[in-house]
């Protein structure tokens, strides 16, 4: 596993440098859904510190088992409003806020524990009916509504493009998300923190970095195929 992680770090670095970006601006989120705590500990020993989980129940049990303050947990899966209370307790960044209803639930639960919850707005940039995420046309309004919620802080956008076996085909979707992020940032008040672009997975993270990704979510390339 150590070799795979080193390889990914090196790819991230090379890709960033080759398109004139500071490699420090690209963070690796190791996706650990279905990965048992023993393997996550090995990944921590290899130097990983940020992990992404998709299922609330599975994640909270694993986070309790690992119980390490030096690790940052991100939630990247579809989140139901009735799980907001658990989500704000366990996660430093929630990538998948896609409705006003969910944002309001997170804001309420974050307030109850005196936390400012960092979030990303998930955008369904391809418009596929099977994908979660807010429609691109509605993303601006959602960010504007969230701006008034005192216990949420919007840090940027996230997307999952359609699956292609040629990563180059995902490029237009990454470009579109980056364009939308810039548009939202430019019409937001000065001093806003809308800087993050969560995009790119095992098969296409290099293209995503070329288009501006700041958070790449990588599972299979580190932990192997999921069962
Ligand atoms: C599972 C998952 C990933 C990781 O995908 P890999 O192809 O295994 O790298 C990234 N993002 C989300 C939202 C996921 O659910």
C-alpha cells in the first residue's frame, strides 16, 4: 500500500507541476468506504491524514474505532437530512450538500454543538438523472442561501462526472465545475472562502488537477477494487 500511496503522491505532484500549479494546492482525500480500520491504520502509517467516507453508519463506527485526533474525515456520499446530526459530529468537511433542506438541517445541528461546519455544494454538472447534486443552474442560489446560515461555511464545489474509461472525456465536466466555481466566487462578497474544487477519482484525477481540482478523492488506486 505504501508504494501505491507514494505513486499517487508523485503523480499528483508531477501533474500539478506540469500545468504550472503549486502541488501543495492539491490535497489527497483517501476514500475508505468498505475499507476496514486495520487497513486505514496502515494508510495512516504511510502518511495519509485525510479520509473520505460515503456511508454514515459505517463511517461513524470506523471513526470511533480509529479514534485518532490527527486524522481529518470528510463525508463524500449522499447525505439524508435525518443523518445531519451524526454528520456534523464526525466530519471536518461535507462534500455533498445538494439541497436547501439538507443545508438547513446541517446548520441547525452544527449550531447545537457550537460548530462552524465546512461544506462543499455538490453539483450534478452532467445533468444525469441518476446522479445526486444540485442542478448547475441552481447552485448559485443554493450557495447564496447557505451564506446566511451562521453555522455553515461554504468552501467550494464538488462533482462526480459520468463514468468514462477514457479520462479525457471527463475534462469538459471538470472545466464546467471550475467555471461555475469562479462565477460563484466572483459574485460573492470579498473575503469569501470559495476556493475548493473536489473533483477527480482514481481513473481521472490527473485531468481533474489540470482543470483546477484542489481535492482529489481516490479509493481504488490506493486500496484496490472494492468488494
Ligand atoms: C467511491 C468514491 C470515490 C473513489 O472512487 P475510486 O474510483 O475508487 O477512486 C470518489 N468519490 C466518491 C463520491 C465516491 O463515492
